[in-house]
């Protein structure tokens, strides 16, 4: 559930893709990319993807941003960065896109109506945010990151983006809505423990957790941006690996947060939830945020 496991990233990607499809459409990214291209003499946008994992954010956005894109994928985890070329190659093959090498440290992908050059960058964002180079960056983006960071860290990032006059797109920030069908008597207690666990320090200072969309909207708006927020909820149902992972992940987080007296409650809830997985639907609320500099 941390978001840093390659297996977890692969498991969640199809749910992420379905959840954020409407939000991406609402942000009218193709039209924005055309305006960037016109302002740049035909050059495509330069995009900075923070905490990129295996490149899922690139896979969601690049086909919508036209030709000539240049992407920098940044992560602190060398294992995840090492997995990006293989993940992009498999995706390109599945979609019928063309994959090409560009030098020793860049990957090119071309598809109908779009083309992108991707470079990878290892950086500890928690401690070295100031080292990010944003000159000539049109878009700063991340997925499932904001709920892990602190308000102070986010304010620093927004300041960097504002100085570069870059737009921002932050996908899949949890907003605290969790709905189980059918309900269990212990759902509310588990949700409270899980929400408290989300606010623990994840390395960036006290995590925003479910407050991330509201805090981000305020900080980014105060920095002179026009902010748009759209729901991007997960809907998970049936006896599948994702639902099992959610039950186990939420139970583990709740158990770590609970006192000794509540751990039996968590164990019992986990067992009941697994027993009724086949008839369960889980909705997890997320928000996608897009911001462009106010004219």
C-alpha cells in the first residue's frame, strides 16, 4: 500500500487508468499541448514526472500530448527506475507503438499522433527537491504522491513550479472517502485507523493524507494558478487480487496504528472482509488536480 512496490504499482495501474480517464478528458490536455507547441515554435512540451515509479503516469498522459514531447521521469528508487524501460517496451508493443533508443540514457516512443523522448533521473525528492531543474518545463506532474508529502514540502514544490511558470497535474490523491458494500460493523473503526496511518511521516514530513486535495488546491491557488479538481475514484469489486491487496493493506496499516486492545478488532475485520470478497464492492475516493498559471 505504500506505492513503492513494483508489484503494487502493476496491480493498481489498470484501476488508476480507469479512475482518471474522465479527469484527463476534463483537463483538455490535447488543446493545451497545442498551445504550448505554438508558443514554442512547434516544439512539444517538456514534462517533469515526479516519483514516476515504473512510468504509469507517462503511459496515461503521453498519448494525449502530441508530437515532440520530452519527459524526465524522476524517482528515488533505482529498482523502479531500472524497471521503466521494460515496462515502456511492453506497453509500446501492446499498443502497437514504435520504441526506439536515443543514445545511452533515453528512450523514444512514437504512436498515432504523438511522440516522446524519455530520460530517467534518480533523485531523493524528500531531501533534494531544490536540485530539480525546471527551466523550460511546461508541465510538472505526479500520480499518487501528494497524500504522502507534507504541506511544507508541497509549498516548496509549488514555488519551484511557479518560478518556472509551469502547469501542474497531480493525479490520484486520496480524499478520505472509503465506501464498502456490503458494510461491516468495524468499517468505520478501520477507516479511522487507516486515515491516521496515512498522516504519518513518509519521509517528507507529516503526510497530508486525505487533506492533500484541499491543501494542494489552496496552496496552488494562492500561488497564482487557476485550479481545476475532478474526482478519480477507484471502484473495485469481485474476488480479485486488487481487492485482496486492499483488505490486507488497510488491515496492516490499521494494525500498525492501533493499540493492543484494537488489534483483535482489526484481525476479525480482515478475516470477515476476505470471507465476503466475492460479494464486495469498494469505492476509494481520489481527486485529480490540474493547475495553470492565471492569465
